[in-house]
């Protein structure tokens, strides 16, 4: 049976809980707000299925993409409301046009981030854009399998570990499944996000959350939270929640040892912001967002070729130094235990006590120097 003794070795994908034939695994939140599996040993038959689907225990080998591209959705509205170049929407629209369903992360009515599916193009806005919180998978893998077996086309998008969890859960390939991994820096704590949202009483009730508002540009993006009583709009480098995220203090422990980096998830497509595109392919940069697209399978290439988008071939090796999160895990900060000790005592106030100028200035300066040295 699955037993988590080291929290760095559980990514919270929930594949074990969904695959258990006795449904004796419950996902329970720890003090940091991350979900971990707990087994009811009385019901467990020790079949080993939970262990067999775990993407941490059963890791694939690193891969290289077949082709890589800089890509932009020609629909300016879609692009503006997307994290980078709006390419996820292009894939999703094609799948829905062919009678399929699309899974991804969205905000529910309580502003929690959960995985769910949509079947109408007009609902894709709910899946669009970045959500810097770990999503709850729920029963999404089971729903994907049900749709696949019924013959429906399914697009599943998620973090690399979530895609790896789905592939392990399914235990076989499906011609009617398209998987898209979204490159991530790491997934922040749902507890910290929920606590942060609860402090915004002056804006309540909240109507919209945009964690990557590109109104002032893609590089200097903002977080904008719109409420009935007003709007909070801050540069990501100044916002306290985004500071905790970018400082790596509130990431899930497994993110520091990600089991699915380096294209190990088995996804058909990898999507990311194309940081550095202004240096590598200048004509694809206008500070409105450009997608970095890795084509990992022949299936992914076929579908990508059919999209009505702007694209240019890119060089994978030259692009990786600007986009190292594709192949490397985030480093765990030595100050993380101190932050969580403070959080246990002060709660969300520990977040507001962070010092944005010193931390972010150093991070931005280091990144700038690295880019100029490439």
C-alpha cells in the first residue's frame, strides 16, 4: 500500500486514491494545506495498484521533443486573456469542435482551484489563464477514462505530475486522448491562497481573479482581483501572495524534487511562456505573450499542424536556458521551515511580513544577468 513518509515524494496527483479498487484511500490536507493519501488499512486488500500508478515511484526517463515552436493565437482577445500566447485555447477549441471534452484547472464558486471539464467553447474562459495554486484533481482521472471508453475525444491539461498521474492511472494509451502539460515553477499551497483571499473583505464578494493580467505587458504582468466593492491590481512582484510564490516559500515539498520534469510526464504537448523569445525569435515578441510549444508525440504534431495560429520553428537547446523550469526543479529555500514556523503562529500575517523589495530585486537582477550572459 501507499505510505508517505517523506512529503518530498508525494506530488498529490490523487491517482492512487482514484485507482484504489476498494476506495480506501482518502486525500487529507496537512498543516501546509497540501493533500496526501491516507489508507484505511482495515479495507485495504494490499493489491498494490496505488503503488503502481504513483508517478513518483514509477518515473519515466527524460525525453526530448520532436519539434519546438514559438506560437501565438491570432485572436487578440483570447491571447490577452491567456497566460502566454493563447495556444491552449486553440487546441481546446479544435477538440470541442470535434465533439470532445476539455479538462483543466478552474476557480470554483469559493475561489478554490479544482480540475473540471467543459464541453462548450464559450466555457473555455474558465480554463484559460494561470492559477498559481495546486488544483484538486478530484475524480477527473475517472471521468477522463469514462469519456475515453465511450469514444469521446478528450483533452487533459495539467501540471507535469498531474499528466504523469493520469497516464499511470489509465495504464494504456488511447488514440482519442490528447495530453497537454503546462510547465510550472511549482504549485503553491491552497491553504495560503484561501487565507489570502479571506483577507480581501473590502472587495467582497469577489467576482473575478486574474493571476496573470497582461494589461501593462506580458513581462511585467499583474495580479488583478475584481470584487463588487472595488479592484485590487498589483504588479506580481509587489503582491504579497505572488511574492510568496516567486520566493518558493509556499510550494509543495515535491516541487523541489519534481518527478515529471524534463518531459517525463508522457504528454503529447508541453506548453510554457516563451521567456527569452525577444532574443531568440524577435519577430514573435511584442510583450503580449508568446507560447513555447514542445511537440512530444506524432499525435501532438498532427493536431498542432491543423491549428490556425502563427508559429515559428524554435531551437530547444537555445531556449532551455531561458526556460529552465522545463527540465529543472525549483530549489528549496533554506528559509522555508522558518516561514512555515511563523505561519503556524501568525497565520496569514506571516505572508504580509515578507519583504518584497529585497527578495524580488535580487531575483530579478540574477535573472536579468543570466539572460544577458546567454
